[in-house]
C-alpha cells in the first residue's frame, strides 16, 4: 500500500496508522447527527404496533373498529389485511435438514412469542397511534408455550417442525471416542449461557414512503445492511430492485441487531405501498426492543474433553442447543448461532478428534439473531471452561495448558476440525504480551498474599480466542443462503476541483467508517485525508456493499476502497503523463500533486488534471474519455482470522458476592491498524459489551413465556461506572489483503464470559456452569 | 412508551393543588420531579386524568434545622439534600439515588409519597422516626413514617392529599450501607442506622413492602459506644428479623445474608459518624 512507498515524503505521510480527526465527529459530537428518528417529511404519519401479550396462541379475532374511532387514527392493518396477507418472509438455506418456515409481517392465525406484532395503527403522531393500538381488541386461544430449547417441546411452534428442531448438524473430524479412550484425563462440563441482546442506544427505526406514479419506494432505515434489505424487499414487495432506495443515515449503534430484515420493516413498507404518498414512520421504543428485537446466546453446552498427561488436548465431544426463538431470523436463518458454535468451538486450539452436534431449536421467545461475537462468547466460555477443568484435573497451570495447545505461526494455514482455515497463529504472541502487560507474577503474588493474610479472595481469568473476520466467498457468512457476502464495492470519484468523493458500500453505526475509508482512499490515491469525503449507506449513491457484520468492513470495504483508489490514481497519472508529455512510470501522485521522479517541485496538480478531465475536453489527449473515477470490488476469498487474548484480576466478596474488577488487559492482532483510536474504541466497546453479557445482561422469560426483564430497570446494562480501565495492546500481523487489516469489531466480546468465570473458579474454587456471573450467583455458589 | 392523554394543571399554591386534586376525584396525580411518575405514565401503568404540577409552588424548597430536626420542604431535590450538612444521614443516602440527572429533578416528598421499599429516603425517614406534613381538603395533618408507608408503592396518603414538608430528626450517630447491582440502581438491600440517645434504630430497605424497622429488642439499647460484639449481634438480629422475597436479583436467603452484611457496614459506619455538636449553618 501507499504507506510503504519509499517515494512518500514526510510532508504527505500516510493517513493510515494515524489518529486523524474523525470525519463524523463535527456532526455527531455537536448534536447535528441525522438519524432516522430525526426525519420529518410532509404528511408523515406515525405507526404503533399492537403486540401479543401471550407467548403462544391462536388468534381467534381482531376487532379494529374501536381503534379506527380514535381521533387522529387513519388506518389499522392486521395480518389478514389484503396489503399484508399475501406476504411471508422465509429465511432460506440449502443446508440439508434445515426446515424452512414462514414469518408473516404481522401475525396471521397464531402468535408465536410475546411481543410479536399482530396489528399496526397509523395515526397523526405516536401518542395517538398508541392510543389506537390500545383500542385494538385481539382474542387469543392460548397454546402451551415452549420457552427452553432443551426441554421437551410443549406444542410445535411451527407445524413444519413438530419437534421444534429447525436445524441440526454434526461436525466430525477424526475418531473422538477412540481419542477419549486414550486420554489421560477426561473432563465433563455442562454449561448454559444467558440470553441477552444488542441494545443500541438508538433502537430500530424506519420511514417508508411509496410514490405510486413511478412505483418507487424509499425506505430510510437504521439498518446495518441496506443492500441486503433492498434485495429482500424487492422480492417480498414484488418491485423492481432499482425502484427501491434504502437509506441508512446516521445510525446509533447496531451490534448485529440491525443486520436483520424484520417483520416490522416489511410491514411498514407494505403499509406505505397501501397508502401511496404518505410517509410512515416507526421508531422502536426500548420496551419493544427488549421484547421483539433479536436476542442471542441462549445456549446449552454438554461437553467432554480428553487430555494427554502432558496437557495435549486430544478430543472434544459436544452437544449444543441454541434457542432460535419463534422464527428463523431473516435472512440469516436459525443456523446463525448453532453453526457458528460448532464451527468455532475449538477456537485457537489444535485438535484432531472432534465431534459436535449443534441444534437450532424453535421456542416461543423472541427470535435469536446476530449479536456482536455471534455464539463465540459462549463457545469461548465453553472451551476455556474445558481448559480450566483440564488444568485442575492435570494439576497444571491453566496458562501453560493453553500454551501447550495453541495454533502457532508454524502451524498456519491450520485446518480446524470444522475445516475452517486459520491464517493467524498469533495467539501465543497475544498471550505473551497480555501476560507481560498484566504482570501475572505480581498478581499471583497478591493472590498468595491475600490467601495468607485473609484479604478478599482474588482470581485470575484468561480467555484466548480467534475472531473470524472479513469472510470472502469461500467461507461466506451465513449458512448456504441464496447470496454470498464475500465482496463490497467502492467508487472513487475525483471532482472537477480535484477533491475526492468516495461512494462506499460500507455502513456505519458509529464506528467511524467514513474516516477509515477516507484514510484508505487518501493513501491509495495520493491525496490529503482532508480532501476526501465519503458517502455511505444509500443504495442510490454507492454501487454495492453487504454491510456491517462478521467484522468484515475494514477488510472487504477497505480492500475495495484501496483498489478503487489505486485504480483512479493510475488513471490520473496516465492523464497527467499525457498532458505533460512525461513517462507515466516516472510519475508519482502524493498530496494531490503529481511529481516527476527526482524533482522536488510538482509538475501538475491533481486539480488541474481533473479540470481537464471534466471541463476542458479540448485539452484531453487522444484516447482519453472525460471524467475521472473508477469502481472496484474486493473479495478476500477466504477471511482473516484475528487473534486475541484477555487476562484479568477480579476479587470476590464471599459474604455479599460482590465482584470487583481490579485489572483487565486485552491484546489483539488487528493486523495493520488504520486508525488507532477507532481500533482501541472497538476493542474497549466490545469488551464492555462482553462484561455486560458476563455479569449483568440477562433476558429472562418466565415459564409462561412472558419476558420478566421488560425494561432497563430489570435488564441491567453496564454503565461507565461498571467498566474498569482497560489496558489494550496490539500485535500487528498484516493479513494477506490490500490493506493488511484484520477485523476488530467483535473480538473483545469473546473473552469476558471465560475471564470472569475463570477468575471466580480461581479465586474461590467453585466452577460456575450458568451465566451470568452475578453477586447473587457467587453468593449461592459459596453458600450451597 | 408514550403517555396516555391527561389534563395538566400548574398549581400556584398548596391550596390550589389540593383543590385541583379534589376536583379530579381519585383521578389526579401530583407531578413533582417526575422521576418515577413519568416512566410509569410512559408505560401506561397509570393513567391519571389530571397531572397537578407542584413544581412552581413557592416556599416548598426550604431546608432548615431547628431543635435537632431537619425541616425540609416537599420540593427539596435529592441534589440539595445530598449537598446539605445539617442531616448527614439524609445527605449520604441521597448520594446513593440514581445519577446526577435524576438527583437534580427528583424530590424528597416525591420519593416518600412513591413509597418504593427499595428507595433510600423512605428508609431514612423511618430510621429517624421522622414525619411528613400533609395538606388535604379537610386541612393539614402529620403522618409519622410508621404510618405513612403501607405497602410496596402504597402510602397512607389520600388521592387528594399532598406532602408539604418533611421532618427528619437528626440522629446522634448514623450509618448507611447499600448493596446495588450497579452505581445508581435501587438497592437490593440497604440499611440505614440511626442512634438517638441509647436507642439504635436499624431500618432495612429492599426486604419487605415497606422499609423494615428491625426489632432487635434489648440489643438496640446501648450504653456508650456500640461494641464490636454488639454490632455482630445486631446484624444477626437484623438478618433474623427480615422475611424477604426472592426475585430476579436475588433469593430470599441472599437478601437475608445481605441484610446482615449491610447492617454490619452501617453499624461500623455509625461509630465514626457522630452528630455535629453545634448545629451547622
């Protein structure tokens, strides 16, 4: 990349690798962000959904008469409405054994979870819409609900899956039973992880407007995946794809929850088509979000592992249940969590003999979907629990046991037992640096001192992980869906004044992608960072991007940005060479000026070249088209594994269960780092969410399928007061892609479950099998 | 999460507020700081026909210590209570309430009228054997803490009454301890301890429908300092005396254990927190 170019002068050093001012900050930090929630259009109406109060039941009647009487209510839609009735979403996968099921935009015939949208009220404002929603009378004939994915099903959630099993698959490598028979020690663990969710600061939001005259639909949506949404909507709404424009403006956090096409989205667009010319707005509130946005990580792991006397991991046998909720999430399917769990369970450890059966089970709870880290916070907890149990059984140091089994640089490319190919091998480097930064020796000394002097018990927890990032076509995210998410596009356009506008397929929910893309393009093209402006999130502006998920955008969108920048640089230099009658191979573009090798002064500016390209065709040399832009796609084919290790010291008060985090260190391999502050922010934020999942956040259903944690009074998210100072370090092993980056969006979430549970066991000698680790749970473990 | 429709009346005086409440029958509700009421409205768990806004009534935000009692107006905000030095127990407890934004709006009388058994100020009122001044259609009356709290989120106030002032006797020594899941959360268990002369009053929040006054019998009578042995015995007595329920944040057994631990902490606190000899300005 340009950063390595020896021709680069100090005056115009690369933007990549430096903490440039974020492009987004002027508007976001001064309250001038433009979110869907801020959008106001002429004649706009507001929508409130009527949601099911029962977890499972037949709908025996919906009476909308009284709601239509409420002053200000203009329409009420139900699942049987002619605009809604013919449409059903079906998350598709070609995986054998996958059971395809329908998800209606508004419930039809029956409801499958408490919170499912049954009807929608359109009114002058949201207050009136909610008044109308209260006046809709729905009669239910209750059916027995199934809440737990590993309990006997009470009644099929979907008729197509009488046993509620939407998907199951067995990963198999080697001969696990023989390897277990040869093991020196065998350890068993049965673990569950807690249901929780993304909870971005801005909940879901959409505005849909349909113009009947030209059959054009515009959908402003706080989505992470505008192009996927456009493709899916075109199919569901029977519109030409070019007639749909999806715009994701500023978005206040996503974390995977907004990488889903929701029934509310489809209902909103269908209703807008039934009310041409009227913009319909729905902004999800927090109660709706907790109730009906996708949840995640409601898993059970039954595990057996065998170790040799020297600590070598010989075998892992696992049975995994993932609660898929009431519907197979669109478009990712009920396979999203179980397949990730089975594919990545063994993590950074070498293993030949492996058998893991994973299941996606339908229940009468809110659907499970992608959430930062997808399944791996649970699998890392499971794998590290086996490591800790193995170390105890062998009398080995738990870190030494881990070292014994890590995939090392000499092993890569390493074919994991799930057949994924690991290109990292940086685990030991991350662990080494984490242990050194943490000062393990000092904390072990403190632990001994406290045991001797009677201080509050202290434990050290460790989590090592691999984040599978930037997946290309060969290892595409999602279970054999109808599309492969390996590529993104980027267009680089040099404007007539020489400044640059970038049309990128990436989307941003606050993670600074405008900045990152601008840095990459500035360096690839040879212009100043300040001269690059980036447009994202609008399907009518940029060509193509699959969006934000699987820690893919810096790798794939960044790759496309780099290639497009290089491509346009070549075009600009060719034109400059022809204009100045200079050999193109001796020209260099940097800081927006074209230089001849060996000369200190530029021979022509990029602005001058652009002026010719757009405005002075009389000066265009033979064979040159007007204009100065180019578009490139990038697909990494495989992905870039990103290694990480976290280690922390926690103290526990046996009398109250109180948990104190004393120190927390994380070292990750983000490859080449484009923006150091953004990268550290991603890591810190994901660790904070991981700590939330490990210690606070728990969506609890009662046996009847009612959500007991329906507001933020009971669903506890960590605040700044609960998150310790994090010490973040890096090893940077450039990946084999145009910018050398590895994805960094999710890795931080992967270790905290393992770290907190491991520290508890280390401090008090009690193994915790069920997350989250709360003071009450700690106290109960100490006082059985 | 939008409020159902309601009428709004901005009261100009206590009499005006009481009149408005009376005119609303049992459909009126006082809006003070709104920190509990507004979320309840947004969730449509309450649907009063009239909100009587008392925030503009003059003369209800005073704080004055007379004869060993802090007299506080109904509209004293938690922030003001936390900042005053005349009743250090109330100040300490107020610091545990929510976050700055909540403390700058929430009011003392609002918290007492809301009668959340896990809230800090109801526990303090009971620990100090305080009282509230109440205005209603038939005049004013005084309700002692023991009378005010009836059950979870239930007070002895009629729908047409409002608290106008609060009397908080200043203890000779005091202690406060709280266990909450996060900074600013309602207590899982809190303990307010107040010593008046030879009697120690221990009140536990979060374990019953009302702030629970521990019946420690003769143990609660102390002569001189509260010894370490006595602290241990009192904490055990407190744990014995409560009968908490289980919920999402902890079992009954866990809450009982926390009662003992928080009582230990509050009483340890008590030894070091003596009433200022002179009444501070």
